[in-house]
């Protein structure tokens, strides 16, 4: 028969395992930054975001997402997609130059399926590190 002290020790062990396995803000599976933005009526609009100070429109279809807090290095993963309300398809992709990703920002382009750079009313970007 287990004593009260043994039951408490077992419970403490199980609680410790649960706490060890929980996801903390430093967990690599959580986004370090994300933003939903778009070019709407001739203006840059940030719909919602986390750890993003601003989004700059560099040219039609070219954007720079500036982080609020710098990332520890530039070895991060970012994903983006674009959509329009008018049913036209657009895609977001990385620039091909080596300066497209730093600890402070990431640059991306938004293009039509034919490769023409184009603005979109909604572009969503997520950064993992």
C-alpha cells in the first residue's frame, strides 16, 4: 500500500514531466514574427501582426517586413502567401539576391502566375526560428 508521501512524490514527478514537455515562448515551433498586410487604396495597411514594426512597399509587388525585435541570426524560415478578393491568383516568394533576409527584416515579392510583380490586398508572412 502506498503512503501519502509516495502518492505526493508520484504526483510531483508527473507534474514535472508535464511542465518539461509544455510549449514555452522560446519553443522553436512557435512563430517569432507574423504579419497580415496589404496594399489597399494606395496605402500600406497592416491588418494584424506580432513582432513586426512596419512593412515597407519598395515597389509594386516588392515589400520589406521589418521586425520589432531582431532575430538572433538570419537562419530562419519564413513562409508567405498572397490572396485577392477578385479571385485572381497571386503568390509571394523570396527575392533571389543575397540581401533578402537579415536579422532585422525580410524582403519578398508578390507576383501573378505569369511572373509580373503585383500588389495584393492581403499578404500573410510567418517567420520561424
